[in-house]
């Protein structure tokens, strides 16, 4: 049976009200995890107020080394 390990990564947004995401920086961080074998299984933003987001929460998994 395959076994997995999981990682939760939280990325803070910028801006006075939040919600501003540097997509190039975010993509680089995601690619670093992908290069380490992590596969994203879920990603969501945390609502702060008036539709802005304080952070983005991503969940990754990869096969556990036997």
C-alpha cells in the first residue's frame, strides 16, 4: 500500500487590505516544492474582510519513502 506525507504551506498576501499576490514569487515557491516531489492537492485563500484575503493556504502530498 502506498503511504503519503503531507505539507501545509501558508503564503501571506501583501497590500494595505491584503489580497495582493506576487504571482511570479508565488509560482517560484510552488515550483520549488514541486521539484522536491510535492504535489498540490488543495489551495484556498483565507477571507479577511470585504473579499480580501490575508493568506493563501496550500496543501501538498508526496509518496512517503519506504
